C-alpha cells in the first residue's frame, strides 16, 4: 500500500480521523533534512503494516492549518491516531523500529 498524501482537511478527516485502523501521520516539508532521512522509514512502515494500519503524510507548507490544529512545532512530527484521536507523538528523526513500536501499541 502506498502512503496516503493528505492535501487538505477533508482528506485528513477521511483518511485519518474516520479510519477504522490506526494511522501514522508524518508531518514533513521538502526543505527538512531529517524529514528526508525518515521518509524511507515511513515508506517501509507503510509496506510492513499494509492491511493493519494506514500511513499518511502531510506537507506542513501545503496544509499549514493542520499543523496548527495539531500543534506541530517542529518537523518531522509523527502522530499516531486511533479512533480519530491522537494517542502518540514522535518528534524528530526516529528509526523504523520506534515507528513500528508506536503503531504496534495502537493495534
């Protein structure tokens, strides 16, 4: 499964808040070095958790209102949602094992 790219609040609501599976959301930007470093880890998680969880990406420059709504102050910030609620937050570069552990806790 490919990573879901969220372009606006309606897509975020449909893909993240209304998902029946846990969701890992990566808030990132194209100019962010650590975001580029974590991107392959996020892609790997999307493949590993296909059918069990959803992985989404939000470009903070394109969807700034979402960044504000979820108090994303630095990037990358990865939020884990379950049942439409944020249940975990990881800030900065994290190895795939930490991303997997955060999703496992939501399953």
